[in-house]
């Protein structure tokens, strides 16, 4: 248990430990490519060592034991007594995973036992024994599945089981089980090799082990010298701040922005009514105030921004594990890791990106032999990059694999009844590609009942629309696929179009508005009793916003054509009142999440205006159609 | 902010055995809300209806730059709606601030704790009334604010 007075220290330890674990993980993956890199070995050793020290101070015995064993292995790697093998790498990664889960459990106030198996494994690796794991009483796949409550996956090929597991949301993913399965797969590949090694070992005289023991003592002495505190390379340039403090700062700045808008409006009136020197003076003051408020808003926004590196660094592991179990050769290239984006969006992006990357490795990248036949290098490339453009940040997942077969997607959509044959003919290639984001769509022949395949891509779409993002997809057969997500840099403030419906004001986020047509110029007709807008030979479903909002229909003053998720939808509104930057405020817990309304804002003159979520309104409309 | 009447000023010194309530009238009922749950009382400001929400939620209003949900106690308790509400009582619940439309403010009512009787009635209405008490203004029903708000949150 963590006592209250230790809480603060513990919390600090948690943050620091996570940084160190990330470092170990990252370095190990890097070391797999470059096992002799001393600098990396040193850094990895130090990270594990620091972690052990922190855990020791707090008396977290299970972590100390594991970290200690791992540190000893790393120590030998560093001194060159051991060379890094995939087995050692796996074992240390396993230790990393254990420490992570142990921290969580300590955090929750649970007791954690030292995992003797793991410690023994690390110890024996440290002794240079490459032992088959059978000795520890290996469980069969079925037993493993039972133990972790995935009995329904029994009897499936192991690759498929792993795929299902990797598709689970990150917090439900049983990393221990994945590790175990991964080992079974890896062992299948390596069993021949190890058998040979084992034979070799048998011939070696036993004296060597004695020698090794002696070496170990020496290594221990050396380590003591190392324990002097490492000189701090950077001064205290970083301060950790409670998120709530930043949130309240954000709220205050939001209100300040609203008041500024109000002031500007009043000043405009004043300026129109009176002309005097004092009014001119006031103008200078107000315009500099305007600028300062703008800068302040930006500065506060920036405190919420975090480099995408935090997110990206999780993926080398995902790609490595996935590629290994699928028998593919994949290199993950990361670009623009220093680009920053809002913390809340960043946190929610992990799951969708895992889906996209998994898809790229699984469906995109071909097996090495196939790639060779197609004249491509055996090793496929998956590139994850981030960059800014205008006031948006773009996240791109690219693979140089086989591309998406547009015809196959179309066929599948027809089979599933997602589109009608007539519509299929008229669809552009891009329209077809967007079908993969349709809920329940999958090009794989069989879909499983468990959450997983086929459900994945609409998770991506939902996250993207939840944060007012956009999505674009490009593919070329045999060349590769590129999926680009974009998000607004500023989350709390959005530029919106103010419209009225039945005399009431509403705000529509401007990023979803494609074009606006005058009511009398719009060509509106009906298809099977439903109104549609004909726009340059495109037929777009038309929704009367007043009726959709359960208010009066009202007259059609304007038609707003918008991009909602993967499709175009038109909405009728009564009148337009220009665009304005608005601060999104939640409706509060009592009202809760309302599909179709993403929040409210207070305009310059103090009016409450609801911000519409067109995606949600469309979903409501579609539901009411299917149920009628 | 002239329309806001701070309640704190009316609050007399606390006596240990006496509990304080804000008495409000709602149709023919006298309802008491625990004084410590009340943030402010405001005039009925412009309320913006939120589509797709239950009839218990009248809408949202702007209270000093904050968006506050406004609840219809009459709808929740199933009362008739013949009198026009004149005030909004802003409560502090465990799910955040909430405005409640009331017909009139009666005033601060002090009730010795031994005079609080458990509510003898059962039913939907009574689920939100924890106690009743005889007061100088007649029988007052004590509203269980957290329970009221809780039931709304759970319905979502």
C-alpha cells in the first residue's frame, strides 16, 4: 500500500517510471537493429537502474526484483559478456510490461507479488543459458485463452487470435497473453536454431560457468562506481502542472475571448455613433487589447499541446510484434514526431492509429516473397508522419504495400447491401474508398462476432468526427495506401457559421461546411418521398434542419452543403448570420452527451447558442428512417 | 447583475439543532430546499431549449458566462402547470450546477431537526421528498436535491 504522505512521491515516480520504461522499450527496439550500440546500451541500463532506485525508495518490492534482474542482464550486455538475442529482448520487454502493470496495481492500492518465473528467466539469461521455456511448465494456447477469459477464440489459428487481441482497446488488451502467444509463434520459428545451439552447449565444458560467476562479481564492482548520480544535462526547464489547473485557465481565457468579442462589438457601435479624439484613443487601446488576448489565448492553448512523439513511440512495438507474428518484414518510419497537438485529441488517437497501422501491416504490406516477386524490396515500409498545414495538424499513415482493391470494395459493399447497384455505378473511386469506413464493412472474407475486424475502421471515423477532424484516403494498386487525418490545432475554440432555424440561433462548425446555396437557387426534388438536392449532377440527401431538431420546419432561406464523415449532406436553414469564433462549452453532466449537439457557446451579446454536430444529427435521421 | 439576490446575506447565525431551507412555492405546494445547496437565485433569464432532451430539462441559460441547465421541477414531480415561474433557483449538486424553475420564493424557513418527519408518502413524486415538516407557512416538503439530479443523470 502507498501511504498518503508517500502519494506525491509515488505519483512523481509513476511519471518518471513511464518515461524510463518508454526509453527502455524504444532503445531495445533500436538495439535489435544495432546490437553493439554502446551508447544505447548504456542509456537503457541507466533507465532501468533509475527505475529500480525509485521503486526501491518506495519499497515496491516486485518492481525492484524484476528491474534488478533486468538491470543485471543489461549490465552484462553493456560489458559485452552477453550479446543481445531476440530471447533476451523479449524477456526484457516482458519485464517492462510487468513493471507497467505492477505500477498500475500499486497505484490501485493492490499488493503485487514478485513474478518468480520472469525473474528466473532473466537470471538464467544473465547466466548465458538459452533455455527452452518448457521448463517453467508451459501452458497450451487453449489454457492461456481460458486463463485470460478469451475461451471463445479457442481453435482458431494463432495468428487470428493475436489479431483479435491486438484489435481490443489498449486498456483491455491483455499484453501478457499477447506476449505468451507471441513467444509460441516465435519459438516455432526459432526452435531449429535453438536445438542446434543446445547441442553445441552440451559439448562445452562446465568450467565456463565458474568463469562467468567470477566475471559477474567484477561486473558488480564496476556497477558500484556507476551509481554516482548522473550529472543533470538539463536544468529545471520543465514544470509538471495538474491538468485541472490548465483547464480552468483555458476556461478563463475562453471567457476573456468572449468578453473581448463583446467589447469589440460595442466599440464598433460607439465608433459609428461618435467621432472624437477620445474614441480614437480608445480604438488604439482596444486593438492592442485584442491582440494581447489573442496571444494569451494561443499561449494557453500551447500549454495543452504535447508532441505527437508521446503517441508515436508506442507504435514501433506494435509493428514489431505484428510483423513478427504475421511473418512479414516491416520497417516503421516515424516522421515529424516533434509536431504538437492538443493533449485530449492526442490521447484519443491511439486506438484509431493502431487500427490504421494494423491494417497497413496486415492488409497492406505483402509477405516478403510476394514483394520480391513484385520487384519490391522484401522489407515493407509503414510510415507514420505528422505535419502542420494552416491551422490544422495532419497525421498520415502510409504503407508501400499492395494498395486497396477498389473493385473488391465495391463488390463487397454491394453484397452487404451498403450501396445499391445504381449508386455503385455513379460512385467515384474516392466515394468507394470511403466505404471502408462504413460501420460493419470489411473486405476480409469472414468477419468475427467478437469486436474486431470490420468494426475497426468506423472507430477511426468516429474519433475523427468527434474532434472535428477530416479524413482522406489515397491508394494505388500495387504501390501502396496513404490515409491522412487532419485535426484543428485549437480544440476549445472553433470557427462556426451562425444560422437560424425557426427563429433560433445555432452554430455549425465551419470545417464541415462545403458550400452555401441560396434557397431559391437550390434544385430540390424528392426521391422515394425524401427530399434531395441536385448539385452539379450529384444527388445529395437534404435534411430540413428545423424538423431534424424537432422544431418548426420554417422557410428555406439557404441550403448548406456539408461533408459529414464520408458523405455529403445538405441542410436547409432559415437565415445566415456570418461566422464567428466560438468557445465550446459542455452542456454539463446533468444534460450529458446529446447526439447531434456538441456543446454550447455564449455569443458577444450574451446569448446562449447551441453548437450542432451534423454527424450526430445525420445519425439520428438515419436511425429514424430505418425504424419507420 | 442586479437580478441576482445573494442568499448568504439573509442567512442568520447557525444554531446546531435548527436546519435551514429555502421555501419556494410550486403550484399549490410548499417545497423546501436545503440552504447549503443553493448558490444563487436569479430572475428567469432567456432559456435556450436543447433538442433531443427530456421534458424535464427546460434548456440551458447563461449565468454570468456559465452554461447552466434549467430543470422543470413541475415536470419531474408531475405537477400541473398553471402558474408562470418567476425565479430560477441555482442549486449545487454533485453533478454540477443546475437551475430549477420556481413560481415564487417564500423565504428562508428554519426548522428544528426534531420537527423533520420522514416522508410518509410513496410514489414517483415522493421519491424526491425526503422529509416533511410543519412550518409557519404550512406543510413543507423537503426536496432531496442530489437524488433528483441523480435520477436525471441516470436516465441518460
